[in-house]
């Protein structure tokens, strides 16, 4: 495998592979690179959804797409501004608002009791202006925190809630079924990778507040961490080409979409792997 680095501290691109034609040795290598670098870009993968699903199984158990998202009940999340007739939707359309919600820094499915490990995203239609996806390694961010702050936050937990991230875009964006299916969960503020023991900060748009902390202290801490984490020096910004395939580790990476010309079509297909090694708790135990 031919490897290039994307950011000095995380992320690689791999050339000369076809994800539909991997041998066992290459699959093993890919998992190791994923654990080490947290973000992998493979260009020129003109694949069918079925190929993507089969490839995703290398990393673990696939998520079933939640209600309220295009692709609901399948293994695919369709991120697009095209409606079922192939027309670009208006900015008032739910799909456009979902796009806006994804433009907030986040870790996929951190609001779920079983959060996401890998996300795998295939670029099918790419707008010519804007629409980058940006990545931050929360492992690198964590390494760069002062020791005093690390000590202070190492054992903290945070509340994550789907309705929280959506309400920042539009208070009616969450449907009743999503609201009921995804009550607030408690996640660690620091995720420790079970294989290599590397620590990463774990928060994003779904994070409401720090558990057992005074509200203003929690707001201040999250604001500080958020501003620190998203300094330019920590960001890798990916400019999409059609048939790019991106793989990232939600245990170590936060990401966001960027704005693009809303008149141009964008169509991406995601598969997501469950992080079964890090099951969260519900905030309210009565469930
Ligand atoms: C995602 C996501 C951002 C984008 O696929 O999980 O957040 O650029 N995508 O569309
Ligand atoms: Mn996402």
C-alpha cells in the first residue's frame, strides 16, 4: 500500500488499492492503519452500495440507519440535497437542515447508547464550490492540553442528546419518534482506545453539558475545549472528488461538513460501524 500523510499528526491517503479486491493481509493492514491514523482517504473507488457494506464489515457490526434520516432501516445513510425526483431541495427542506446540522463539529452517533466506531463515506456527486468535510483528531488535541487540565477532566462524563444538536438549527427539526427513541445518554469525556490505549477528547454538537458540574462551569469548560480543539492547526480539510472513499474513527475524530453552493447537487453515502466496546448509559435510568 502506498501511503501519504494528510496532516502531520493524523490521517493518511492510500493509493493503489481497490476496496472490492482486498486480501486478508491488506484488510489486516487497513485495520492497523485505521487504529493508528484515525482517518483514511482512498480515491477512485467507484463502488456500489453493496460493495461499501461488504467493505464496512471488515471494521465491525453495521449500524441500522435511524428514523428521520434518509436510508432509515437500511445500513446506509444518504447525505444529499436531492429529493426523490433528483431535484435540488430548498434550504427550508429537512434534508438541507440536516446538512446544516452536520456542519457543526460532531462525532457520529455520540447521542446513541451504542455510539459509532468507523464511519465510511463515499462521494457520489460533489459540488464544485465548497462542501469540504473537515476533521480534527481529538487524540492530538488531548495530547496538546496542559497536564493540569488533563488531570481535571480525565474522569468527567458528559450528557449527549440528539435533540440538542438539532435544536441549534431548528427547534422543530427533531421528530417525535427521534425524540422518543434517543433520550439523553452519558458518555465519557475522554475515550480510551481499547487496543492502543490512546486517549481522545470526546464531545461535539450532541454534547449538552458536563455531568455533575455547575452549569456555568460546564459551559466555560466546553467552550474552552471546543475553541482549543478547532484551532486551524488541528484541522484537516478534505476537498472531495467523485468516488473518494473516506474512513474515520469516531472514537478519535470529530468532523463537520462545510457550506456549498445550495444550487449544486451533493450526494454522499455513509455506512457506520457500531462501537460495541463503549456502550453508554441512559441519563434517566427508568428505561
Ligand atoms: C457524515 C457527515 C459531513 C459532510 O457523513 O457523518 O457528517 O460533509 N458528513 O456531509
Ligand atoms: Mn457526521
